[in-house]
């Protein structure tokens, strides 16, 4: 997002993808984050690389109810099947993002989604694949934040 703010980018992407729009703020679940997690994760969004969860469940249960493997597996499956959004400058970012978000919300209940992670660290060190779970949750949340903002542009 070189040289532009997130809102400027949203107008740019939203205008290109959705036509005439009105920017509103309807991002869910922000109030449930701990203060030491960046308040505007969308500004930190970058494409999510391969995660490699093997669904061993060693990191479970998360004391905050997050279904860790389901979140991670969903992202890698989305990449394999072609609906994981990439760079925000990609022409198909909004289109892929809409597909990604609708599938994500259908597959994982709100209470088990990445945005519920408060980075407590309980899961750190439990993963045989050395996945940095809180960082991955932040990445997924940064993506879904952007996509939810985009969805607001349509409403
Ligand atoms: S860091 Fe996040 S995912 Fe890991 S146990 Fe804590 S709340 Fe759950
Ligand atoms: S411990 Fe690691 S590999 Fe196993 S389910 Fe959790 S994130 Fe996936």
C-alpha cells in the first residue's frame, strides 16, 4: 500500500471492484482484541504464505475457543483451490476476497475465527511444524478485516 492510506486504498479497490460506493465502518469483533495487537491489522496485510498445518491438534484446545487447525487448513486449501487473495494491488483481489470470506464464514463459526485470538501465547511451542500460530492468526485477521471492510462498501 505504498504511499496511500488504507482508506484511500479501500476507495480505490472498492471503486474499481464495486462501482459507486459509500465507505462505511462495520468491521466486526475489533473490540475483542487485546490492546497490544495492532489495532489496524489491515494496514499490515500482506499475502499469506504456505502454512503447512498437519492437523495434529497438539495446539488445541485454544483457551479462547479458536479452532486453530481449521483456520490454518482453510487458508492453505484456499491457496490450492485458487481463491486465496494475493497482493492488494491484484486486479482480482476483491473478487477472490469475496469468495474467500463467504467460504471462511461458512466454514468456521465466528467464535472460532482468527480474530478471537488475543495473542496469549498458550499455543506457542506446541506445534511440531514450528508454526507461529499467533502470527498466523494475525495474518488471517488482517486479511479478513480488509475483506470485511470491502464488503461494507457494498452495503
Ligand atoms: S495465542 Fe491465540 S490461538 Fe494461541 S492459544 Fe492464545 S488465543 Fe489461542
Ligand atoms: S500443532 Fe501445528 S500442525 Fe498441529 S494442528 Fe496445531 S498448528 Fe497444526
